[in-house]
C-alpha cells in the first residue's frame, strides 16, 4: 500500500485499480493516525488503537496515508486553518432528498427564516471575531427570490468589502448564479453527492437529476465562482466503485474546495434505519483527496465532529485545512438539523471560536484571520 500512496503523492493520480485498493483497505472503528494531540481527558474507548506506537507508523497504511497528506497540506498551506463563518439562514426547502432532515416531507420540523437584518448582524459579529469569509447556507427556499438574495449579498459586501462571501443555496438557473456573482458572491458550495446515476437516484426523488446538478457546477465554474463540491461518505448505496467515480468526476470539475463528511442518519427521513457512515473511511478519503488535489480547500466538517468528539482534529491531521463554525443565532441552530445530534448548537459564536482555537492548536495547527482563498500554486 505504501508504494501506491507514494505513487499517488508523486503523480497526484493513480490507476482505477490503485485507488480502489486504497479505498477498499480494511477499516477499523478509529484509525491510528498518531498520538501527538490526544488529550488525557479523552475516554479510553474513543482513543485510537496503538496511537502511541508512532515508530510503527509507516506499517499502518492509514497512518502512512495521513502522514503523507499532512506533509502535502503543510507544503501548500503550512499549518494555517481557515475559518468560514456559517450562517444557516433558512431551513425551508422545496426538495425532498431522502437523506436530509430539513427535506420538505419532514412535517415535524419547526421552520425558520432569518431576516436580512439578522443575517447582517451575524456577519457583523463574525467580523469582530476575525472571520473573513461568510457562508450563507439554506435549503432551496423560493421565499428568498433572486432579487432578495442579491440584496443580501450586496449589503454584506458593502459592509465587509475585504471578506469573501460564499453561497450554498442549491440548484438554480445559470442566470440566477450570474446575478448573485454580479452582486458580489465569490464562492459557491454545491455537493454533487454522487457521480453515479443509479446511486444518485437512490438518494434523491425522481424530480432531481445528476445531470442538472452537474450542469449547475459547470455553470458556476464558467461564471467565475470559486466552486466547492463533495459527497457524504457512507451514504446508502455507496460503494468503492461509486467513490471512484466521485474522485474521477472531481478531477474533471477541478473544484477549489471539496467538502466530505460522514453520512449521518436523521429519524424523520426515509433513511431513518440506515447506518451512519464511517469515521475511518471519511478520514482516509480526506487524505486521498489531499494527495489528489494538493491545492484544495478541505473542510474538517461538523459531521466529522458529530461522529467522534475529536473528528475535526483528526480531519486536520489527515489533510483538512478549513473549519466552518456556526454563526447563526443560537435559537435557530438546532432547527437546521440535516442529521441527528449535530454538535455546536448551544454555544454563542464567540465560545465556538474559542473552542475551535483550542482544538486546532491542540492538533498542531493555527486558525488565521484571512479570506483563505485557494492556492493553486506553491
Ligand atoms: S439536501 Fe439540500 S436540497 Fe436536499 S432537501 Fe436538504 S436542504 Fe433541500
């Protein structure tokens, strides 16, 4: 496996067989990715096995993979971790994705929308805390018309011209994407979820199509956005082969940011009885992504922090370099429940920021106050 990992690092690519061999390596509950930062307070059951045996590190392929990914991330981004202030401004959605807790079919969810003024007070608070990127995320909510979104975007950019603004509001027409871009939006996040048609149909109702999702992503690229895409790891129906097709699709799209996190179930969805995704496979894929896309912005997602108390720290160790703490008002956070037991729904933004600072430095990195644009070249 080491040979394959070295070849992947050198060529930033590998044959289908090689990638499938790495994706399909046996999984443990918690991989051995190194001991350096494990706090004494961690429950024994949460500690990775053999985590103190670093001299054998290279014999463990996941440990070796994480080490190579960390070396590559340090070459491109040093120890910097970029933070994006996430504002979840509406949990209304016209879609019914089978895996999602805020799907329109979930009748037991209390729905909310933030006003423009509430959004602006989130960005003002975030700016004071050192955030220089804001992410406006929401379901596909027709209440927020293009005109309204453009107004919000231009108001944020007027107040914070030195900040980057990311939108994550789903599938739109090209003209809408263009209007948001012209109003000042810099980046757009839209996970493709899977590049395999059959798998896409397993995750989404028939009115949604992979073709349209891909059309959106290519429109966004052509317009000039910095684009982020990605997948859930362990979603129902996912196989090593579908993951391989995801990696090949990402190579074609060449996004600036790739967001992956473990699939986590939600009780009020058709997938209520499905299993959660795997921490170990998510970490492995993060490292593979770092070697395939050395320049990419890779978040250690909230879902990683939800599946394990140190999931985000482990993500950073495996090549991630972005965190997306929540800046939404505390009283609505638990309502943006894409999955169960989401973390960080109770703390004020300032507390979250302090907590993250400690977590990031305990893992050997540091949060920086910067827009954190992609670095295509070193
Ligand atoms: S995944 Fe996105 S588009 Fe699908 S139901 Fe959830 S919020 Fe709506």
